[in-house]
């Protein structure tokens, strides 16, 4: 898989009585693609991540994090490592320095045949020819759209994509007429659904850390498909994985056993 990788600086939700003061802050792994890679590996998939980190201590940290979660890390070192500040209050705001992500080029990558190829955070990869990249992939392709707010331009290589992950805002902003793959929608606290297919309501949990929940959901959904399950079960399994993620501290990544135990208890 290929995509963005950065350090996330995340706070726990601020108190209304003191909105300028945070109770705790975390420095954790981040990036749509890298979060997906770590989650997929913890669930039991064999994952190789390709991307770019800086020649700095933050790059060292991210490589260690990937290996800790069982991800095969194949990263180039250039520039300075990307950083995202995720500010959680009544809503969430993100401030991102793309760093090394913007320097990743096609010649930095070594594509291998795989059952699935996942691309995430591609709009951070300013130097990468993503259309040409997907044209060279041998296997099925999953894409997390992840467009920044207000972006309406359709990704030009969408016809090569088999599985597309979107939130409601992205789905409403994009013209997807003629798309022949499967579209999975993140519906936040309402749950998730497959366009033209099943819906699964979200599990009700106390939300401590919404950042990265969609990436965990995507990994769990694809993991479930690879296990031979249909989309209805895959949605439920992915909802459970995302619920575990949001109800734990930002450095938590659920394992397959933890998701199954959660589903046994919650149904």
C-alpha cells in the first residue's frame, strides 16, 4: 500500500468551561494510509507500507511504530516528516504540514503483486503521479477519497478503483455516475452503508478519540472481505473496530480478538 504518513499531535476533547486548556496531548502515528496499514496489520493482514518520512527523529519514530504494529516498512527518507495537529473540541480542526509526503515520487516505489492495493491521503502526495501509479497496480484497488473540504475535482483514475471509501460530504460533492465499483460511506455517529446495499448502525460508545476512526474502519472492512464475509457483516465488523478506536486513547489500535470480544458483548 502507498500513501501519507505523518505524526499526529492530538488532544483529548476540551472542556466547555475552559476551551483554551487541554487536559492531555498525545504524539502518535498518523496519516490516512499509515493508520490503515497499522490497523490492517493488527487485525491479521500482511501489510507493506510505502511512503516518505524525513531524515529526522520523527521519521525514526514512525518507522518504529510501523514495525511495532507488524507493518513491513519500505519508506524513503527525504525532507522533514509531516505533522498534523488534530484539535478536538465541539468539532475537529486539522492543521497539516505535508513535509516528506509532498516529495514522494513514483520512482521511489516498488510495486508488487497483491490481492489488494490501498491508496490513502493521495492529495498530500503532490509529487506523485497517482493516475500512472494506479495504472501500474496488479491487483484490486481500494481508495480512501479523503478530499479536503471544498475539493470537488474527481480523481482522474477512478475507473481503476474497485472499492471506494467516502464520507457523506465527499459523496455529495462528487459526480460518481458510471462508477462500477463498490462505494462504502462513513456516516459518523449514524453508522455506515454500502451505496445500493446494506446499512449498519454505529455502536454507541463514549468518544475520546475520533481521529483515525475512518482509517481503522476501512482496514476492518477490507479485512472482513478478505476473510470471505459479505458487505453486511463487513460493515458491522468495521463499525465495531471503529467504536473500539474512538473509545480508547489515540495510540490504541484494536486487534482481531479485541473486535470479536466487543461484538460478542455488544451484539
